[in-house]
């Protein structure tokens, strides 16, 4: 043994505690030398011979070893989810990104356009927080069967079928939203047996079925209505009159306490001809909704979702109730504009009539103060009260003149005291700036193309986007919109930016340069890839693009950015692109996205949930929240995408606010 462990030759006899430590750490047999002979001691006795310090040291080393072992195990299992080697795509120019990848913080996506790359088709929500039982069902009914075939058990149990009342009784006819009678679908299915339970959380454990493999004759409009009914069912059961459904825990969350989802959904229900649901919601508004509440609301969110929803519903239905509610809310939001600069505060207490900025700053975000104009301007037109329009036009006038833009691109914040831009140097079309650009064009359209400053600012901004933010990926030359941070380009794009293809197309349709349409088509492809490249077919919140590699991956996703909130921007743009080009590929892409929502975010007993991980169908990490814009926007745009009725909310008569609530385009003023 001494030859194997030469250091033992220097030991004293009897061995000191120091010797014991050294031996313990080097000799796996843990023998101690005794006058040339080995004397076996029990581990326990040896342990007791140690000083407290020595024992602590040993325990410390063991703990460190255990932590290291656990860490390396978890890295090994994480790396199994991606098939790529780091070297395959490390040609990125973004040093921060590269370093984050090397430290395990970023994942590249799997190969392009390959259905086989989409990962294993295993059941999802593997560890749901509540009791689960997966019925052996796959995908939405429309995936499996033509329109007249029977629905799956899961669907039957959870979803009111087309043409069927709550009690299961078949309705023979449905009344379209214009009042015409149309035939209800003939959908029949045996009821579930009494002892069959629906999975509490059972997104369908389906194989990915590419669109080309779908049965002919699937009624896509009906599939969207099914999705809406399913979402509404959860909201009605567990969150009625509250802001948002938490579909997994079967509860709700409050943001403003104003029935946010219910109001955001009104015009979608009207458009989809969901009359019973609409009537119930209207009754709640009539009987329960009061804005006379001591509650702080966010000016922007309340304007686009609630004021916009009420105004749009008033226009669709002609029902005065909605206009009265809109007036009441609009006047309660006005204190937000009482600031030294007239740039509004972010928050208003609609009961007390007081307003304030967020606690940590006196800044407001640029998107927020410049994306309330469509709604306030329309409120003035309807009420013949100019105060609303004057307040929001003042903001646009100031921003038009404000120094500090970068070729039409704006910083993300503005100070409510000074009226000046703050946090300069960062330019993005994502969060905090996005709808500024959208509303420049849409205000110009709303006002009958008469307000030249809005158009000038829009054209200049799009030129700035092209000059500073548009780039192509190295591998497949996908066009994307990145960000500029203190003159440094970052190939980062929020999913939010996917509103841009639709806005560019809308501008081109209204006579703006043809190259806006070219850019729209290219960006649309990229936004589609942001879905198609993911293992779930759902886009993450943020992606990074690979600028330099000639081959390898185009898209990377950081673990912190892998969530999907059921956002609408891509399907919104698909709707515009289809309306203006009639290219069927846009409908196919939208259909794929709807199927992915159904497959990975649908909660069996009602509702859809946002998820934390679009990269792993076996570990989606549901966030237990259904955002109101899923009903207000995402499903509305999908419905409009699949509708053949080009007069349904015609883009020559309506302009959609940033929450998908259509408001009328005003007649052009006399010249
Ligand atoms: C919506 O509230 C609006 O579309 C807004 O412009 C951006 N964020 C959400 C949807 O993603």
C-alpha cells in the first residue's frame, strides 16, 4: 500500500489527526498504518478521532462535490434538448450572447423547417399542479375529423359544440351577425359515460400534424369559434366578471378589477355571432360594471382594452349602453393629462380622479402615451366633446417636434415634468415603443389621411427602421428588425415586433411606397419562422438572430425568453397580409399556429394558458394565465384571417386599435 500511496511513508505513529485527514482523502481503503502493519478501524471511530475543524472540512468538501455533481447532471440533461453543438452556431457577432451561451444561458433552435426536428411528441403538462388524467385524445377536433364528423371526447366534454345550447340541445339555425340565417353545423357525438372524467389539465398529447396532412373540408372558421367558446367557458366558470382567468388553478387574477377579459372579448363575440355569450356579457356590463371605484388603472391598457372595446362594440351593435360606459370611463381617465408637460402619467385612480407616474420614476413609456389617440379622438367625435381629442393630439404635436429622435426612431421613455425624451440611445420596435409607429399610420388613416405630420413621422420612422434596424440572418437570409443600443446593433427581436408586417402592408395598401410591402412580406416570413422553428410550433417572447454564420441556426432563444403569452402580433399581420395579397400561405401559417395553441396551451376544462417553455413539448411549464388579448385579439385575427367575407370589418372602413378593436375611418375632411 505504501508504494501505492507513497505519501503515507511520511506518517508518524500513532498517526496524527492530520495524517488521518490526508489518508482519508487519498486512500480509498481508509487503512491506517500501525508499526508497519495495517490496522483496520471502523469509520465511526476514525471519524470520532477527528477534530471539529477536520470534520467540518470533510463535510464541506463532500457538500461541494455533491453540488458539482448535481450541477453537471442538470447541464447534461439540458443539453439533451438541443441537437446542436455549440460550435455549429457560435459565429454570432454578439459577444454577450456568445458568452451567455457558453455559460448555458442561451439555446439555439433546432434545424430549419424540419418537422422531424420538432422533438418528441409526448404528452404535455407532465407535472400539472392538479389531478390529471390524459384521455387518449389527440389535437383539436378539426385536426382529426372533417366538419361533419363527431368531436373527440375531450372536446365534447369541454366545449359547447357549434349549434348546440348549454344543455346539449341542438339549435337548428344560427343568426349571423348581420342578421342572416345560416345553417348550423351538423355535429353529433355520443355523450361521455358518467364515470369518465375529463383531465383537469390535459392539453392533447398529439403528434405534430403538418397542415398538408389535414383532412379536406375542415371548417377553420368553426375551429376558431370552438377555440373562443372553450376560452370563454373557462372564463365564465372560474373568472366571471374578473380581469383574467387562471385556467389551471381554476381561479382568476385582478389587474384593475374591471372585468377586463369580458370587455376585451365583446366585439369578438359579436363578430363570431356568439349571441348567447354576448347577451350574458352585456347583462354583466349593464348590472355590475361600475367605474366609480377607488382603483389605480394603467392609462394605456385601460384605454386600448376597455375604452377601445366599448367604443368598438358600440359601433358594431349601435347599443347606447356601450357608448355611455365609454364616456364615463373616458372622463375618469382625463386626470392623467394634468401634468406639467401635458404628457400623461401612466396611472390614474378612476374613483378619486388623481393620477401619478409609477413609484420609481416620473417617466412614461413612449408606446403608452402615443397609443391612446385613436380611442380618445373617436370618443370626442362621438360625444362632440373636444377635450379628449385635444389632450391626445397635444401629445403627438409635442413628440413630432421633440429633439432626440434618430432618423425618426424614438427613445423608449418621456419625462412627464420636462416633456423630454429620457433613456436616450436605445431604439427598438419592441416593448415600450412598438405601437407609437403603429398609431402614426393609423391616426393618419382614421382622420381621413389629412394630418400630414403623422404621415411624415411615419415615413421617416420606417426609413429609420430600414437604415438602422433591418438586417438579414447569415444562414437563410431571413429579414428581421433588431435593436440599437448606444450605436451598437443587437440582433434581438421581441415577438411584439411582429405587428410591423401588418402595419407596413396597411400603409402600402393606402398608397405608401411599394417597398414597404416587400419588407412586410419578408418580415412576415421571419415571424412565421419564429413559430415554425420551435418544438411546440409556438413563438417565444424574444429571439436572437445569427448574423454572420453562413450555415447553422438562424434563431437562438435564451431560457428566460422561452415563454409564450398567447400574443396576437403574428396572426394579426397574417390577417393583413392575406387581405391584401390573397396568398393562401398566410392562411396555412395561421392554421398551423392555431393548432399549436390548441395542442399546447388548451386546458381541458376551459381556457387556454400562457406557457413558460416553447422549446420543450414535454415540459411546457404552464403559467396559469389567459391574457385578455387572447380573446380580444388573437382569436379575432384568426377568425378574420379565415373568413372569406372581405367586407367583414373592411380595412377601408375600419382601423383596428392596437388591441384589435375596430374603429371607423372618418370621412375625409373637405379640402
Ligand atoms: C396587447 O395589449 C396590445 O396588442 C399591445 O399593443 C401590445 N401588447 C398586447 C398583445 O401582445
